[in-house]
């Protein structure tokens, strides 16, 4: 069968890598892909922001299955259009993807369906936002309502920081686009867990849990990024807690969307805070996470394509996922200046040497091939990923591989997995 993957980042490279391991797949196309993905798939030019362009590629390629990686095509309604054309597609419809594309929708949805989450207020004007500050104890959290590539969440320690965050979001200074509404939230404390599930709109299957490191700096300091690393271990969530999350968060969300005439098919990503009051939802995403996917799929020990098809065809209850025991880790090599401005076109060396480290996979996030050489083409450049018997071993392998890679301005955090290692 022929599979078309939409996207261009490390998540899509991991998806293509996992899909390529299926015996049933004869050809993989990726639109637009990147230089690393091109080793496994035929990459075709396409704009992820242009629905017509993506539909043109799909019509031309006539795939047996389309897998949508990023959130933007989902929010534009790509799945709806492909379903109208009777093309099998893995991912939620535009209406269902509101769980990610609108934080305000998601908070109200959780309230309606009694899904545990932080107390919140929605503000549609700067004045309303400023008045809402007084409803919460400091610190508090302020979120852009719409998509923000993982950078629309602001932790505010003081009233002044909160005021600046509200005016910055509303005026378009912080994200480059004006936010017509924002969410102000109670600040939750505890361990964050990325709990990803697959769903066919009725049934839910959990993926291996992961933990993401969103801050740019070591010790979880500095501004939020799209993710600087992630890891996954067997002990992160025990069987009892996994069942609780499925039955009190994931299943109620899937059933709630179906009840509201927006059946959710695809990945329901539950970003959780494990608080003293129990797990609470920080956010829902409507797709695989990045870089969690790199860590999670490197532990998958079965045919991903068969499971994605089961979701699309409404027969997920027949499916059971198998996982390699142990752990995995993904460390992001980023361009200097990220998540702010950065220079691209820096030549990357040492990739072949790094790939020789046993258990390591190199997932390209932002690379291009110029005159036969790999160069940087994004803020997040590479996701160096390793699976091993323990987290310590997988991190050691990933950092060993990173030590063989070089490009001017290369930056990576040296403390990925520190919270888990400290508590071990």
C-alpha cells in the first residue's frame, strides 16, 4: 500500500520511519518532508498552510492512507475534505480538532464533561483579562486561545508579568498575531506527563507515556519552545493510573466529542499535570507530539500502519499495541537563538558517525540538503533518539551520538530526563 504523510518535522520523520517498517507498505510519500525524511520517502513540495495545495498533492498521489502530522492542516479542515473524497485519512476533523485549535473551547468542553482541569477564565478583551487576574492566586498561567506552536503558554509570577502577557497577546506583540481571546488559568504544580492515545471515535488505546521538556534552558528555565527533548519509561505511569486516566480523561473526552456531533478519530494527546489532587488536563492536542513521538515510536514493537488503519476503519477494539520494555529518550539539537531568531544554512557534520552509535536513530526536524551536504533549516534541527534497557542507558547513547554531531551555534540541553533520574 501507499502512504502519504503530511508534515516536515521530526515528528513526521519518526512517523515515516515507523511506517517504513511495515511489511504492508510499498511506498511512502511525504509532503513536504525534509532532508532526513527523503532517505525513507519520496518528498513532494507542498505548503502545510495551503489546503488547496495539500489536496492537489493527495489527488495526484492517490494514496491508500493519509497520515496528518501537524496541527495546522487539521485546523484548516484537511481531514474533512479528504473524507468527502473518500480518501482514508488518519486524523480528526476540523470540528474535532478544536480541542487543540481553541484553548477556550477545550476548557469549556472539559467543564461540560466533568474532565479534571485547572480553574480558568476566558477573556475576549484586554480589560476583561486584567479584571480576571484578581480571580486567581499568583502565580497564574496565561494562554493564547489559538494555535501557537507550543509557545503560547506564559507563566506569570507577578501581577505585572500577567498584565504584560495579556497586553502582549492581545496586541499581537508576543506571537506575531493578535489573539481575539485568551485563557487565564490557575497554576498547577506536579509532574507533567504526555499521555497520548489512539482512538477510532469510540474506543481508546494508550501509547507509552512520555515526558517533554518545553523550556529552552537547563533546569527548566527560560522561554517555552516546541520541545527540547522527551523521554519514555515503563515506570512513568503504573497500570492502575493508566486505567484511571483512560476512564476519567481520555474516554470521557472521546465520548463527549461524539455526543457533540464531532467524533474524534486520530491521536488524542492529553497533556497532564500529576497534582496532589490527581491528574489534571493542562491541554489537549489533536495529533502526535513533537518530540514525544520520536521517543514513543522508538519503543513501539508492532505494525503502526495496521493500528492507524484500525482507527480509520472504526475497529480499534480488535487492536493491541506491543512495546519494547525499558526506556527511550530524544534530545533536540537546536540552532542558537531558538525559540527567538536564528540563522539557517549552517553545515552539519558527524551524522554518519552519530548514526553508528547502537540503538540511536537520528530524526531530522529542520534540515535541508544543499550541494550534497546537510544544513540547518529550522530552530529545532535534529532529534537524537535512543532506546535501551534503562533511561540512563538511553540518555547516555543519545548524548554519545550528539557528541559526534556539529554545526555552528548548535545547542542542546544536557539535563533531559533529570527529574526521573533524580527520583530513581
